C-alpha cells in the first residue's frame, strides 16, 4: 500500500501474459499492487494470469489485462490512461515485453543466422518491441511520474554475452540499446524522484522466448526458473529502492533470504555499456 493513502501502489507490466512478465505481475499483485498487464494479442495465457490473480487477496479487481502492442505510441498512452482511470495512478512501469530470435529462426540456438540473412521486416519487428516499446511506454508514464515526483521504471535486459553472441542479432543488440537507454535516462532523471533500473535473469530462463524441446537451454547448458525475477522486481518497483537508479541487477544472484539492501548489493552487476 502507498505510505500516505489506503490506495494500493500501481504497476504496469508489459508482456505480462506469460514467462517472466507473468511472474513479475503476479509477484507485484501478491505484494499488494494493482497491476495492469499487456500483451500484443489475446491468448489463453493472458486469461490464465487473470484467473491466477483472482485467487490473490484483492481478487480480479486489482488486475487489468490489456491487448496493446508496446511499439504503438497511441496504445501505450491508452494503457497508461486506462490504468489511471481504473486504479487512480501509476507508480511503476516494468518494460518486460520482448520478442526473441524465434521470429528469425526456430533453430537459432543450434544454427546461428547471419545478420544479413535476417529479413528487414523481422529485424524491425524485434527492434520495435524491444527498443521502441520501452521508449513509448516510458514516455507515456513520464508526465505522471514527474508531476508526482515519484516513479519506477524497470527495463528487462539480458546477459552481456547474449548481446554480442553470433546469430543473436537483432535480439542481442536490441538489449544493448536498452542498456544504453537506461543509463542515459538515469542521468536525465537525476533528482526527479523517478528511477530507472535494469533487471535481467542472469542466464536463459524457461520461457517461450526460447525454442521448445531439448534446445530450450542457455549457452551454458542451464535454464533458470522465471521465478528468479519476482523478489528483485518487487523491490525495484517499491518506495524502498528510491535511492537506486541506473543500476543493473542480476535476478539469479538475488537471495530473498537476505535483507533487501544486502540482496541488492549482492545482485548488482557492472554495466555493460560503460563510460
Ligand atoms: N527467457 C529468457 O531466457 C530471457 C533472458 C533474458 C531476458 N529476457 C527478457 O525477458 C522479457 C520477457 O521475455 P520472456 O522470456 O518471458 O518471453 P515470452 O515468454 O515470450 O513472453 C513475452 C511476453 O511479451 C509479450 N509481448 C511480446 N511482444 C509484445 C508487444 N509488441 N507488445 C506487447 N506485448 C508483447 C508476449 O505476449 P504476446 O506474444 O501475446 O504479445 C508475452 O507476454 C523479454 O524482454 C526478454 O527479452 C528473457
């Protein structure tokens, strides 16, 4: 709950219908947030998150599902407006929606695709979701965040190796752009009360971003449970992380048994885009 009112804090989680977004949305709901989730299309998965949220204290009333493509500025604004209308405000935005290399090839993990063989339309689709999406969603919440002198933006990124791994373009480079955006935005936001941070699983996670079957594993052979995102996402959205901006947090290193500040220190990683 908000420290000054009985209204719940409010979060928007893009791409909340499955995978990491589903975990973060339900963790925020369980932590008492009212949550809007988005997906680019209607799906049984989206309906299932609504049903799961209905089982939590506060029930279905505190979860708003919206079909909205993050790369569409008009829909981004409509997501923010609908959230304000339903819940009375927005305190946190988790830019999680992402498109991966399966759009390029179902066998990208075993047969890397050269960048020149990636169809231009597919390249644009991935960049639209992974780079332009966080921009238009963040732009839509910023007037609200600046006016209330409080807000949390959490940008979901990937491991440094993935950004430059052969056959991972444009997915890898799209996340390198997101990391550069985050660092630059943190500088813009200094002193505003609004924070922006990076959160990444710290390896391949067991979601539909990766092919199904035996090829669903990371380059190191491991596969993380999506649940690793829950505790750090909730903390980064909370008032407790007010002094943290421009950080890069590796979810698998977050130990929920530790006090949050200690867990944050242990899970903080150096920037990929340094300077
Ligand atoms: N899984 C991993 O190993 C891993 C590792 C590092 C980082 N990540 C990042 O984690 C984030 C979540 O990915 P995930 O692994 O959970 O993948 P996922 O299971 O494929 O989920 C992606 C989510 O984003 C939604 N989405 C995709 N494009 C969208 C768009 N244009 N507008 C609105 N929603 C959209 C999807 O719903 P619809 O398809 O219905 O639109 C779905 O809800 C991504 O940013 C990804 O890059 C994943």
